[in-house]
C-alpha cells in the first residue's frame, strides 16, 4: 500500500510539473506573439511619423520662398507695394559734397596695422 501511495504522489507531482511547464511555455509564446504585433505597430507608427516629418519639412521650405511670402502678404494680409510718397528714409542722409568726390575717398581710413613681434 505504501508503494502505491508513493507512486500516486510521484505521478501527481510529475503531471503537475508537466502541466505547469506547458502553461509556462504557452504563456511565453503568447507574450512573444503579442510583442511581435506591438513591434509591428511601432514600426508602422515610426514610418508614419517619418512621412509626416518629411511632409512638414517640405511645407516649411515652401513657406520660406519669396514667392510664398509675397503671396501670403498680398492675399491673406492685403498688403501691396508702397507708393513712393509712403517710403520714408531710415537714418540720416549722407552729406553731399559740392564737388563730386570719387567713391573711394568717402570710405573711412583703414585702421593702423598692428605691430608684429620680431
């Protein structure tokens, strides 16, 4: 009777261990498949973000062109070229000499050369 009982206990332990190992392997496999799907979704999301970045960079570069700036100024902001009477000088006008001096004479003198050590 003792041998039968020992066999029954050992058999129960073996079946329980095999069942636990099967459940563990199955849960690891399910987790592996879930991670694979999540990785696929993440790769797709990264691809979408790269495409959005490319489109936004293209749109940004198109907004920086002079033609685009002029178009926005004229259509959305209602701006136009100013008439000559609306243009005001910024700063002082240079003094006009009675006899026209060459353009090179109006430049400021060059700064003195620095002494070099021998």
